[in-house]
C-alpha cells in the first residue's frame, strides 16, 4: 500500500488447465523452468517488483501501468486500487504482460455499468468455474448481498451471510 495513492494485493496464478486438480508433476517442473528462464531474461521477482512499485509510483494510474508492463518471473494476479471511485482493476499477468487471451487481461471496475467489485479466486475470471472449487459464485452472491442488498453497517460486518464452504 502507498498511503493516499493506491493499494495492491497479489495471488498465485497456475498456468495449467484450470479444471484439473491433479495435473502431472512434470507440469510443476515445466513451470519452474519457465520461471527460471524468465528470470535469466530479465523478469523480476514479483515481491521485489511490488516493493519497488510502491516506492516509485505516485498514483493508481502509474502503478497500473507498471503492473501491465514490467516483466516478471512468474504468472500472477495483481489487484490494484486507487483512492477515487472506480479506480481498481484485477490484472491477470503472464510473465511479460497482461494475459489478453480473451481480451480481459486487465479487468477494471465499471461502476457506471454496475460492476462495483471484481472477485479474483486464483483462476482466470473468463474461465468457467471448476466443478471441484466453486468459490467464485458463493463469494459473488455474498458481495451482491452486502453491496446491493441495502444492509445496515452492523449486518455488513456479519460475514455469515452464506453457509460456510470448506474448499
């Protein structure tokens, strides 16, 4: 976080078939080797990049531009939010840039269009929810109840809106 400027969070991104729970162990090795090659070619460690970004960038727009353009050693999801309404996005990164496979590598808020939040659950938002790990739908239902349900502040602080899920 950079006070009075922006905040960010990061989540792991697997580069595999996101509907398989038990993918072959060689896929792990392949990913590690690809990360090493990216590092040799100048990709930065995600944590060090985020630290440098927080030190050097002055606002949401500059932070978002860095997130979109700085080469990294690993694919990752980076969520970034500014201090004004609507300034937030989930960036689905491959090692060099946003993953625009489906044209949605940068997934910004669209407050005017009714998208008051973006929910990232360690799989690409344009991919169908895996049968074995549906965190997205219940979490979006919860957010909808909290954000659009007209609940009081006390009700909003009660996170038991939906039954507990043990994923």
